[in-house]
C-alpha cells in the first residue's frame, strides 16, 4: 500500500466498524477509519482523536503525531 491509496468501504467494513465501536467505545466514524485500516493491513494509524499508544486488535497502533 502506498501513502495515499484510496480503498473501497464495503459491507464487511461497516459491520466491523459497528463491532469496533461497541468493543472500544469509539464513535462510529472513528471506528470506520479503524476498521478500514485493519481491513487493509495497516499497522499504524495517526490520529489526534484516539488514545495515543493504544493497540487495536493486537495489530493497529494508534499514534498521536502531536504528542511529545
């Protein structure tokens, strides 16, 4: 995957986002981003909205790029 690939969200992505929103108490929209990242085998997600250093599903590391 390149730096700016665009991926399609499908029904599975939405169902996964719903499950993530319940499990991690994220908003649905944040969960949709997380679900898409997981579905596309990303290992790092940069976000100022999610908890810095949190690990989702033992795979996806949340990094706040504005944290010292």
